[in-house]
């Protein structure tokens, strides 16, 4: 291979995980090259619901979802749907997902996630200071809505799990919900308030600030796609279209839902698939909510962002390459109008790809076959929340700052 350039650390993928990692490493004085063919922060990290959901330790696969799975998957309008044309492709992932939804596996996955989530907000606070972006963090909690009487009782096992890990959560009656968010129509079931939770008022602007801060500390950006990866004892050769060719001492793979083929070239078969999700945005001259609100039965968040309301969420199991599904966007549109019937036409429509493992845990840490390849992907529903803490872990690993093997064990690539 013709190697034209050598760098200390190449971070492949400039989503929130790659950007946070590049910033961390550059702050540590490392030479960092961030590589992405697309605008930094324009993937899943662009269109999400913006919540920093430190409370979300319940894995996606859990006994309640397992019980409801046939009904959910058969209903194209459910919050957790399947594109049937992708069934054959997804079958191995779905089988693993079912196994991970059994009680013992669910609990083990929750323990692993709670450990990461406990550090997620302090890590974000620190990163926002470094990125000169504290103005984009809103510290006003997050609200789950239970619309029908009895729905709150259905969330009892999740509440018990969160209580086990010390998550700050408060059950609200319908009038307490109304006091928190007076523009919402009355709900009968009540709410659950997470007072510590934060959110981003504009994910796109945050991504730009992270990039600027990383660049300010010396990180360089290369616009290119990495398609070839070959690791040896001394480093890693990377190649791609347009003559991309370089050697790095270490490589961080942070390519989100697109990480599988790169990991395979490092010798690791990771069962990564995507949970597709959508958003709609509506211009709102005055904010209609003061914090993210999630009607739990509908599976989306309504998040007030700068000058607009973003409605983001639901899951569509399908392939990366399938076209957007207008039916899923219509579902969000109908859903949000149950709360705000006078909204105008959406100003933005978006499909994004959550990078999802069947056990809801990301892959963080070295490739078992070559410690020069480091993984930081697969954060599923929580990539925004966990980006700063992931960056810390990768930074500590590369710097050898503290023993990480125990901390990283639940996220090891070799667990599959
Ligand atoms: C509808 C929806 C709502 C969500 N809401 C939330 C939320 O409220 N809170 C939360 O914490 N998380 C949320 N998430 C999840 C979160 O957005 C993702 O987990 C997170 O953005 C993943 O970040 P990433 O950096 O791993 O991937 P991405 O942001 O997708 O970035 C990956 C980058 O890698 C680049 N890339 C891909 N292949 C290559 C290659 N071969 N070479 C070079 N570069 C490459 C891509 O161009 C892209 O820029 C949501 C997701 C969706 C879809």
C-alpha cells in the first residue's frame, strides 16, 4: 500500500462520539486526525431528540418488550416496528435480541449501562466547558407522560430498576404534570420526572462547537471515507477512495451504525445493526415546552430546541440502505398533534440510524486481536448521552491513565 501520511491517532467518524473523542485526545496533547466523508455531526448525531438521559438504564431488550414483541412487530404503526423486507437480514440480530431480553440478561445489561450513565452528565458538563458550549446545555429535567390511567403502573419494573441504581425520579400526579408543563393537554395517568436530566438546545450547533474546540487544540479533519483497514503490530494502515492512504499508530473506530465492515477487517464480527428513527420539526415562535417530554406509549420525545419543537424517536428495524418510510413520519405527525393540534407544517423531516447491539451496550475498548484498533461505537439510543464518557474512557485507555480493563469489560468487542 502507498502510505502518504503518518499520524499518531486517526479517529474514523465525526459523529458525536468521534468528535468528543477527538476533543478528549487533542486536549491530552495527542496528534489527532478525524476522518469523515460527510459534514461532521451530520449523521445520527444531527437529528436526535437531544436528551442527555442519565436515567435510561433499562435496556431496549427487556422482558416487557419481549412480551409485547409479536404485537409490536406486526403493527407497522407501533413505536417498535419491523420492515418485513429486512427480516431475513435481521433474523440473527433479532434472535440475539430476544435472548438479551430475558430477565437475567436484561439485569446484567442494565448494571453495565447504569455504570456508564452514572458518569454521563459530569462528563458532559466537563466537555461543554472545554467546547465553550455550556449555553447549549439545558438543565431542566425530563418528563415521561402516562396518558391513560394504569399506564404508570405498567412502568413499575423500570422504576424499580432505576431505583436500584439510585436514579433520581419522581412520580407525578396529573395536576403536578400540568404545573410543570402548562401547555400540555391534561393527562390521566400522570408522569415521571427526572430532575437531573439535561438536554441540548441545538445538537447541530453543539457538534460544530465540539469540532471547533478539537480543531483549536490541534485536531485536523480529513474529508474521506475509510474502506480499507489493515492492522499490524506497529500500527494501522487505512485506505479509501480518492487516494486516501495513511498509517496511524492507533485508530479509533467511531463510525456509528456503519462500523461493522471496519471492525470485520480488524478480525471482529460484531452483531451491529441499526434501529432507524425519525424526526419532524415545527417552527414555534415561542417555546411550547420547557423540557423534553416523552409520551411513553408513543415512543418519541418532544424536545423544545432553538426556535422549534423537535419530535424525534420511534424504532424501525430495517437496513441502512432502505428508503425513508413516509408512514413512520406520518405516525410522528399524528402523535404530536394529539398534544399540539395547531402546529403548522413540519419545517424538517429526517431519518437517522442508531448504531444498535442486541444487548444495548456499546462496544468500547481495544480489538481483541490488535490493541492499536480501538472501538467506540454501538451506543444505540444513548450515543449523545454517552459520548463524553466514552471519550473519557478512550482517552484514559490510550494514555494508560488508570486501569480500565474492569471498567471496559462489559463493553468488550469479544463478548459476542
Ligand atoms: C430519532 C433518534 C433520536 C435519538 N435521540 C437520542 C437522545 O435523545 N439522546 C441520546 O443520547 N441519543 C439519542 N439518539 C441516538 C444517538 O443519536 C446516536 O447513538 C449517536 O448519534 C451515535 O453517534 P455516533 O457518533 O456513533 O454516530 P453518527 O452520528 O452516525 O456518526 C458516525 C459518523 O461516521 C461517519 N462514517 C461512517 N462510515 C464511515 C467511513 N467508512 N469512513 C469515515 N467516516 C465514516 C459518518 O459519516 C458519520 O458522520 C437518537 C437517535 C435517533 C435516530
